[in-house]
C-alpha cells in the first residue's frame, strides 16, 4: 500500500514586511508545515504496520528540497518536488491541481495524507481539493486512523463531538496536530535521508499547461494588503504606572466591570 | 452577454443543529441580505437535511427571499459527497454570483470541494465582505498576520467562508414573506459511512465563552502567575493566544481567535498580545477592551478602549494593587 503525504514548506518564523505587508521569506529558514509533520508521522507508523512506500509531494522553490530531507529522515522513502517558475503565485486551487497531477503519476497510491492547515495561510482548502481532483473521498480533521483491509476507519475531531467514519480506499485524510507526536530524526536518519531520491519535476514534465498553474491557474487574487482600521477610540493612558493603574481601576469600577 | 453576467443572486449555505439554524449561518444571512440589497438581487438560502420542520420559515423570517430545501434521510447528518453533489448541481443550474459558507468544520469540508468542481475561487476565514458594485465583485477581507488582505475572484460564483462572530444575526421578523422551493434529487449515500458519534468531554470546566471577564495572555507575558492573580482579583478567567496554548502554557480550550474560540466578555484585558488578525476576530466584540503592550504601534490598540504602553510584568502588579485598594 503506497502512501503520499502532501507537504508544504513554511517560514520558521512569520515576519511581515511592514511597508509592503507581505510575508518575508528571504533569510528565514524554511521548515515543514507543523501539521504536515503529523501526517508524515502517521504515514510512517502505518508503513511500519502495513508496509508500502511513502512519497512526499511538495511544490515550491528549489530550497524546499532541503526541507523535504527532514521528512525523508522521519521515514519517507522518496520525495517529489514540483519546482517551476510558472507555478509560483498559485492559490489553493492551482496548488491542488499540481499536487494531484503528480499523485496520479505515482503507482498504486491508496492513501493521501495532508495536514489540516498550513501555518502561513491556513485556508484548509488544499486537502479536499486534491481529493476532488483525484476523485476519491476525503476525511478531514482526523485524530485517529486505522486501516482495516480495503477500508479506513477514521475518528474526526469536530466542534463539540468526535465522529467516526469508514471510507473505502483510496482516500485522502487531513490530520490535526493532536493525532501523534512527530519523531525527531537522529543524525544517522538524516545521513540516510541524504541518499534517498528527491525528484524535481517542472510543469512540462507533468504536462501542466501554463494557464492551469501559478497565477494564471488561480481564480483568486490578493488585491490589497492593509493595516486594519481602528475599530475603537483607544484612550492611551499616560503617566506613572501608579497613576495609570489607579485611573484604569477607577474607570473600570465606575463602569461596573469590577 | 459575457458568461460572467449570467450569474445573478446571493446564496447562503445554512447549517442547523437540534432543529435550529446555527448562529454562524444567521450571521451569513445578515451579510448576504446586505449584499443582495446592494446588488438588487434575491437572497437565497440553501438548506439540506432531514425532518427540517419549521426551519425554512425561520430562514425567511431572518431575511431570505428564497429557501431551497432538500430533505432526505441520507442528508440527516453531513457527509461530503451527497452534499457536494447537490450543491454543485444547484449552483450550475441557478448560477448565483456569490455563495457564502460559515467557517465551520462542515463549511470547511464542503466549500473547497465545491469550488474545485466548479473551478472557481474560494477565500477562507473572511472577517468582512464589501462590494465593488460597478464590477459586481465581492471584496473578501481576510486576516493576513498583523494585516488584512482583500481577495477577489475572477470567476463565478464568488465563494467565501466567513468567520463566525464578525456580525450579529439579523432581527427576526415573522411577517416577512418569501418563497420555499423544495427540490427533489436522486440522492446516493456516498462513499463515507458514519459509524459512531460521541460528544466531546470538556476537561476544562471553565468556559471562556461564558465568562464576564477575560485576562488574555500573549507572548509578551512571561509569568503566568501574574495573569492568574489579576484574573482572580477581577473574578475572571484566563484566555490566550495561539503561541501560548501551543507551548502548552495553557490548555487549548483557552485559545481565542480564528482557530480558537470567539468570546464576548464584558471586560477583556490583553496582556502582551500583538493583535494579529487571527486573534482579533475572536475578541473584537468584547464590551470593554484594555490592551497592555510595550510597542505603541501594536495593532491590538486599534481594537482597544484603553491602551497602556508598558511592560506588562510591571503594569499588572500595579493594577492589582489599585483594584484591591
Ligand atoms: C491559520 C492561522 C490561524 C491562527 N489562529 C489563531 C487563533 O485562533 N488565535 C490566536 O491568538 N492566534 C492565531 N494565529 C496566530 C497569529 O497569527 C499570531 O501569531 C498570534 O496571535 C500572536 O500571538 P501573540 O500576540 O501572543 O504573540 P506576538 O505576536 O509575538 O506578540 C507579542 C506581543 O507582546 C508584546 N510584548 C513583548 N514583551 C512585552 C512586555 N514585557 N510587556 C508588554 N508587552 C510585551 C510585543 O510588543 C508583541 O506585540 C493563527 C495563525 C494562522 C496562520
């Protein structure tokens, strides 16, 4: 049973360019999106039990290759990186299309795992959209997953309840952080990982047309990034700490809040 | 006529629980009503489920012009594929220009898959919706770290998931008239079978959603005991930002914001919190908001009534003194 894990590289630290309002990626280390690590951990434990091969699939610039090594060191067998300028600026739909195109090319994929959301944009869209492109069921927000023959049994973590569902394989599952504790690879694991393959594919290798990927393949656009407007008139309290706190305490008392 | 101009009308996908429309869906009716009036089109609501009783009428009382009702035992509890199928078919047939969902587990499971089949854009966690009337383009405003981003969609329908708690439900008016359209579908059970549902046991006995006073802790506060003491003097409870709960300093049930809870206490004291959009959506409707932060440019001050620029580890002890005195 072969498993694919969709992985995104996110900046280790979120910093914003204060004039442009864009995310700073330069000079900040890229790491595997936190809940994608949980997805990799799940894949590795399933492999230990059921066998098969684990492929990491990602899209991004060349340096994502280094980040993927961490996932290979955790126990994945190989990685595929979609790496092409024309893919840049993709929204979730164009990203999902590219990821699904790769997955379709891999042999006998029975299970696709994704993290619930990414730490940098957090839309939660990509999992269900990849599932749709693959024409397979999706099971989201999973905290526990068992494979029983040709079926999965998954426990979903919802707002006030847990829902356990069964679905036939192949299927796509998105996992929440609580599902497991991702292992820390040892130096030896990392050394071994450097011998594993990361295939870099460009859009042409995948038969992706320019208007299907990147900005052109993305129906949504960000038109403006702006600082939020002041919603309230903020009374700035100034003076010594004692003066500030006694005047605040008095105001709160007179409003009946204390 | 351009293909885009064939799309008219605003749709809201309504969710219900225990025979009642959920609050997040009622809030969508507020937003949807406003958009429909601006565009001079109808506001339609999509309602799926089983034994829906008086819910369609309720939706009309809350502002719907048309309620599409699909009732079937298979739809009693949500599973992706039947809901997805029906929604895609109805959208293709009726061509609404806008379709809104609430950011719930159901909405976030369903909307992306529908957008994918329709090859249209979807934005997530919107905190405001505005209209570019001339182009009939929906301006979808989402938190973007310390900033806000406006997202638009060049295809139709324009789909968005909206954060609960960003507006109030509309006034209920039981004299309002509207149309209920019952749609028959041949419905297949789909590829997912629900085998068990169990209620979550809350380990945390204090419910921050119900508290009158919240002392909220951010990364700027190093000593949790100070916050505890302030909360106890005020008879309040502790809340937190995501980095605090992720570091395990407080339980996840205390997280406030987009991923966490939406709270509306009478008094909210933000201690060392920067005020990221994802946090603000969870607390901006609180009664009185006090913010303590060393950085006078921190965005939290934009939603606060009282601002104190200072070191929270010094301000809290002084405030405790003044409150006791
Ligand atoms: C998809 C997604 C979902 C998210 N969901 C949530 C959510 O639900 N809830 C949430 O809270 N966050 C959420 N976040 C994270 C959010 O973007 C911010 O990172 C987070 O809210 C910041 O927390 P903070 O204010 O505690 O920390 P920081 O942003 O690090 O702010 C710390 C603040 O403390 C101030 N400070 C430092 N020292 C002192 C001192 N001695 N005295 C006073 N002030 C001091 C600093 O000036 C700074 O403003 C989400 C992010 C993403 C991408």
